[in-house]
C-alpha cells in the first residue's frame, strides 16, 4: 500500500483545477441544491481521483440532501453514490485509466458476524458514499481506493454507460428483494411501485431472470405514459394503485389482483392471492393491507421507506395463522451489483433511463421527490473537466 509520500500518477493529461458540482450549502428541511464551482480535490496516498462519467440518482439522495440525516455533514454536502468513472490520478499505477464504480455501501469489514451472514449493510465498520465522503454529483471525486469497484468487460468506448448505473445500488436492491421474496419459477409476485427506479428493475428481474409472473401496481398518471415495450419486459399485468385511504378502492384492487393471479396461473378453482409482494413505493398508500395481497405462506418484502408516517400495520392473526413472512430488504453487495451488470450487458434487463445534465439535477430531484419519474434518472457529466 502506498504511503502519503508516494507521487500520484495521472492519466489523460492535465485538467483544470476547478469543477462543477451540485452542492447543498446548508442542510434544511427542504431541498437546497445549487450548481457550484468548486476545487478538484487532491487525492492522498491511499486515494484515487475519479473522473465521473455518469451517475444515477436514487430517492435516497433526496434524504441525504435534507435533514440532515444522522452522521451527515450539515454544510457543503454533495449527494450521489451510483457513479461510473475512470481513474485519472492514483498512487496505484495499475488503476490509472481503469473504469470503476462507486456505491453507497463503499466498504465493509468482510469478517464480522453481519458480513459473514451476507448482511454487509449492518456492518458497524462500513463506509458510505455520500455520508463519509462527498458523493458523485461532481465531475471529479477523490475516494479511498478500497472503495472503488473495478468494472471488467464493459466496452472501452460505450455511449450508453448510463444504463449500468442502474445496477450499482437500485439494481442490487432489486436483486436482493426478489431473492428475499422466497419464490419459485411460475409463482406470482406483486410489485408495488413497479414504475420507479427500483421497482421496474424488480419487475424485470422477476419476469426475465427468475421466471415469475408479475403483477405491477403504480400510479395511474405513470401507467398512462409508460412505454408498451417496457410493460412487456417488466410485468404481465399492470394495475393502477390506490392513491389515498379509500377502503373501497383498496378492496377493488385486491379483487383485481386475485383475478389476475387466477388468470396467470390458469387456475379454475377458487382465486387466491399472489405468492409474494415486493413494495418499492415511496408513499404509505402503497403499504396498506399488504397481507391481503398474498396467499397463505406468502412473503411481504418491504424495500421503500416513505418519509412521512411510516409504521407498517399487519394484523397478528393474519401473520400467525396464515404463516406470512415479512422481510425488510435494503440493498445487495458488490456481487449483486456485478450480477446486475451482467444481466444488463446480456440484454436480459433493459433499464429505463432518463438522461439529464448536471445543471438539471435540482429539478429532477424535486420530480423524484414528487413521484413524477418513471425508471432511473442518470446524470451525464460534462465531457471536459
């Protein structure tokens, strides 16, 4: 390991000493993002400087940009964690010029009881981007080299690297959620919030990789503009969500799910609900009476976490007498992310990507907050530093 006196190596020649970034200058209860000109950080002996090519935006980046969240900076914070870039400066000569990625779970110890149980997100020695380091919504990012995930096998010149950003956190979360649903090929899964950044990947994985039958549920305003080609890839049935606390509308949705399940299974007997439900919604209306969406022995997997009143309520008699499983599912590890990259590269998964420029981030962060976005938003960084 190089020490702080080791000279750094540079790829691609010199570049300007300043860069553009999206900065929250002072944390508050509302988004307060601005395009700013800041200095390019100088990496230390154990760090690398990465020129960001593209970076995804998660709904969690909104949470990281307000509050502040516990342990996050209160001033001059840069969000973003799903970045792909190239190492341009490093004390490790083997990394210079390499394509790398960053994730929220940048590092964990790998040897504690949680890491050994494939639960790295609970590691007490984990490091996170953009909690312990400013994130990827900047053109250049200095980061400990151990935080980087080297990307092998991707084209050296790829005009659509943006689609791979979807694999890093949203994709790994989707993959972990499907595995936590404990399903078998041919089972029926309901995905609530299926048109969102994680939800559409859950649907595509369920249908294209795990051979499940998929019933998608989301806002009617999103369904009305959802491309037909993606509907076929992500789900077999697409139903409008209940957007308030209307019990009559909820019963109607449950009935539609039961009828859809019978059709997808080719059942001729009494209709029964789905084998699992995965909830990626950011609204509490998506978490109502989930026990009625699944059959006995079914799984309820919660991925989304609304910021408003967010207590899940399941009647204990249903939970116990019907042998239901409730699972919280956060995100997968590096292996899951790399597996998702393989699915995308092979064409099994085709993420829905909205590409934006860096100066559009404040606008699109607000759109994500207000549930107006379909699929994944990815920022294309300016070509020049």
